[in-house]
C-alpha cells in the first residue's frame, strides 16, 4: 500500500471505482442524498463535530459493497481536551481493504454546507488510534460525492493529536466532509473528536500597528471570534538570542473579540512586516512598527572616541536600520548631526553600544530607525531626544610653534570632547586657578581634537584643564607644564651664527662676564642665582647680590664659573626656575708641557672649558704658510675645574714657528667657531603605547629643526627610509639631552642617527627584538667540545647583548641583526623561554 503520510494528494480518477457505490448503501439508513438546508460560511461549518449527541444525526459511515470487513461506529467515553466527554469511535474487524472502501462523512441532508472555490478552508480535528494507521480527508460534492479538493493523508498515533489541513475546493457548491480509513489494521480502533471546518476569509482592517515593546495593541479582523484563541498567532520580525540570527517568530495573542485580536509587543521583536496566522496558515499581513525608545544612556557624561551604551527598546538589529544621532562640530564651527551605527546589540534588544566620534559636542541625542513596509515604502521613526554633556579629556600639551615657548606664547592641547567653546584653565601648585584663557579649535581628526590658547603670564609652572560645553576635564588628570617666562637673551663676548645673523649662540670663557636679559630676575623673598651646566650631571650655582641685577629685574650680570660646560643656563628667582637658554664655553689654554715639545711624543695641554667628550676635541698645530695640522687627542684627564688634553704631537713640527690652539666642540681658544654641533647618541628607545621615539645623548642642538634625523630599516642593507615623523622637542635631562619624536606610521624599529649641521651622530638601534625561530642542536664546537647550540633567527637583534635560556645565560659566538649562534650547557638547551637581550 502506498504510504500517504503527510502527502497532499492531487485530485485524480482514483475515486471513480467507488463513485457508483458511494450512493448505494450506508450502514445507517438515515444517511441519504437529501439536499437539506446549508449552513452559512461563518463559524464551524460542521455540525456534531464533538460527537456529544447522537452520531447518526450528523454523520454516516459508508462501506463498499464488496468489502467483507465489519465496522463499528459509535460514541465512546473519551475525548480530546476541551471538546466535551465523548468522541467518535470506529472499530474494524477483518483484513484491511483499499482505503476508499470505508468512509465517514457528514450527512448531506442536515450536515452539508456551501463552499466557494475562491476561498480556502481550515479543517481541524483530533484523532488517535490503538494501532498506527493513515486517515485521508477531503471535501466532496453533496450531490454526487465527487471529490472537490485534494486528498490529504495524516498518520494517526496512539495519543490525541491535533491535525490542521488547508482545503482548497475547485468548485463552488454544496459539500460534505469525508474521512477515508478502509485500510485500517484488523482489530484497530480509530477515535475522532473536535472536528471543525472554518473558512479562511479574513480581512485585516488594521494596516499598521504602532507602539512600544511591552504595549498591548489590537488588530481589526471581522468575525475573528469564530476561531479559537489558541489557533491564532502573530508572526513578527525576531532576533533569536540562542542562534544569533535575525528571523521571524510566532507569538500567541492575548485577547480576542468579535472583530479584534490583541497582543503584546514582545521582547526581541523589531519593526517590520507582521503576519497573522490562523491554524498555522497565513491570514494576512500588517505593518508592525515597534517604535524606538531610550530610557537612559551611560556614561552620564559622554566621552569622544569612547563607547556609549543606549538602554531602551524598539531597536532594529541591522547595520543601517538603527542609528544613533548626536551633535558634532567642525573646524569652521559648523554644527551638524552625526549619524552613528551601533557596534553591538545585546541579546534582548534592550541596549546597544556605539563608538562616539571626535568632534562631538553637548546637545540632544536620539535613536532613528527605518524599515520597509508592506508597500515597499521606507518608514522612519525617532525616539524622544535626551540632552547630554560631553566630558573633556586631554592627554597632551605642547607649544604651538617651536621656539615660542615663553610665558604668553600659544599652547596646543590635544584631547577629545574639547571642541565646544573651549577654554583653558591654569592652576598653580596649590590647586588655585590662576587664569582662564579662551581657546580655538584648530584641528579635528578621527582620533583627536586639537585646540590652541595663549599661555598665562602670571606663573612659570602650572597645570591645565580644559572646559568645553560648560564641563571641565578632570582636575586629577590636569596636565603639568612649565613655561620659560623670564630669560629672553644672553649677551656675551663671543657668539656664533646659526640660521641667520639675528639668531646667535652665545659663548664665553671661564671668568668672563655675561649679561642675561629677561623679566622677574629679582625677588624680594630670596636671593637670585644663576645655574650653569657642570661636568656630567652637575649643576654649578652662582649666587648674586642685588648690585648685579638691573632694571627692576629685567637683566643681570654674572661671571662664568670654573668648571662650566656647554649647556643650559637657568635663573632661580623667588624659588622658581626660569626657562633655559644655551651657553657654550670657549676653551682657553692655561699651559702646555713638556717644554720643549717633543715631536711624535705626548703633549699635554692644560685648559679651562673642556668637556668630557674626547670626540669633540681637536688640537690645531699651525706651522706657518697655511700649513695647519689637526691632531686628535687620545685622552682627557680632568683635575678639578681644568682639563688635561693628551695627544701625540705631529712629527713635522718646525722649529720655532708653531702655534697650538685647542678646540672643544664648536669653539677654539682663538675665538673661531664652527657652525654645527657634533651629536652623540647614548641610547634610543620607543614607547609602543604612544609611538614616541626618544633619542638620548648629548651634543644635540636645542633647536629641534637643526637636528636632522636619519631613519634606517633593520635589514641587511640598513635601508634609509622617510617615515611619517614629527620632532616634538629637545629636552634637558639629568643625563644629557633627549630628542622626542612622534612616529605616525608603521615604522617602529631599526636604526637612527642625528645630524646637526655637517656632523652626524653614531647610529643607535631601537625597537623590539623579534625572534622568528630557534633551532637547538647538541654538537661539537671547536675549543668547547660537545655542547648545546642555539641557532636563532629574527630581526632587530643589534650587535650587542646576551641570550638567556630559561634561567641561564648562553655564550654568544656570533651575532648580527638577523642571526645569533649561542652555546649553552646541554642540560639547559631545551629550557624556555629563549630571550634575546639588547
């Protein structure tokens, strides 16, 4: 027998053999072809579908005359839940026949009904059987019993199950309902209850249902009360938090009346096109407009380039269907709406997060949503607006222009959320506000906002905050800064030109008087002192009396002390340190020995103004007729404040016409000068958090523009490159000087050197070491024997440093930027980690 389970059979000629005998004999004589009254097409079209009364009034069981089986059709004391106390029971004895040899049908005298070929119908019934079996249902004409719908087979189980079938008649006529079961097993019993036939003739009068999540709204559908509440569902756009998928989900309704159904806008649903289902069959669509709503947001004060979390509902979890709208400003002070896509929705669609842009200013925010309705039209909704403030954050401050770093010069402040009517607050060390200065937005990028303001004249050192949109940045995060408000000029006997005749580098010999010009050099609370650079990190202090200070503290005179070196000069007045100005020391020869000089032998020159760096020292032997020979010393010994320079005198010295002069750095004791400074790098490193490259050493120009940086890759050829770099400044430190450079691209390791004028420093390696592979072998090594050997590949190793294996240091036998061979006791060969140190 063909398995008919769940198979929707098309109408065919299979029923023809039975058509002639369908009208022959029924087991109950009351089942006739009488054409009695037909019920209207509202409500259940079937009478006696719960089988509570006499079964034979509304139902008849027909059996083929050729069938020898015995069927019992009676009422049983069993029922599907909610359908009374009884049901129909059909029992079969004998071998199964063809399906259409036994049919239960509504009687055509008082249980027929009219059907319309332009409409669809719902058939629902409950059934169970003592043995598994198939039952076929269909509609047939009431006048000749010909089938007018497809045949629908359902498998009946041992428990009560509800079956729903969509029937589509191909003729408008009076009809009857039929159940086919001629092939049911021998000895089996079939139970049927709750038979309902309803017309699918819905008109949804409500085009759009609008409200908030949690609201209860109604949809107008005439005569919908003819259908059980549990048979009606509304399908809505839905976010499935378990599968992380956007889908649709059916929801039960809350209420039903004659012409309305009511339902609550469920959590995780969002605006779109909804569908009403009756018995799981679509009855019509409507526009489901779940409105966006904001209940609160966090943080209470927004921060540019950080996340905001919006709490509420009615959000559509698709990229461009939900937008957060805030206010932004540009560098021309034009305010505009900034539309931001959410980055994350929570699983209940009650909150989302978005990254706020730089340039955000205080204002009102709202959530905007959009969906396509049934007509393909874009439907837009906006939440209520909520006012917000923006918390300014500042993270860097620098002078706006190199060389303009005194009191009153412009400061450039970097931060976020500082674009709306910014002003700069200046605080002293006690936390008291000194002054407030207006600022101007000058630059706006995706990562930062930049404002500019004049610094205060009222104090040399201060901390700053920024107020924007009426909100001040955190005082606890105020940026400390010091100005150079007092020293404007140093005049001395010697000077050398730098870029032009108006930009002079002052220089003096030990014991000479210099004049320092500025403001505030006289204090009534403490004496004034001048600080000079000494050897190494030493600072030499000269205390002044009031007679050395002139013009109400606008200038002073001071003697350059013994031991002074090239470096910065500061003035302390009233306990405050001034800005720094450079002063170079001209060397002066005190004596030479031995006497007489022996050519080719050691010569010792005793001099003032000698620094520590022998590479900056030269000895000039002038032998007449433009015959000058330069000899580099091989030792400088400092005895107290003086230095002894030792060198090998040249062999070609004439007898009595040679003069000798000594140069340290740019200055010779004769007063001649060199334009440039010879730098020396002691260390270079990069902070990977802020991409600031720091070059440490000495001999750098204090003018950042005079320091020309050469950048090289850490490859085999040390390739010279031109990265996106900006010198932030040159700073005096306890160990010498530092050049700080901001790198703004992918370059972060390699070699660097500094050129000042015609002099280029040594190259210094910087950046992290990268180990790509480590091979470990136990092998014979000459002069060592059988030992553990590591072959390490990578880059940026530099030429010096160690290799540590676990807790033990290996002996490095070969090292380049890219390859290292190191040996270690075999017992530690496989220890980890392997660390390459620089």
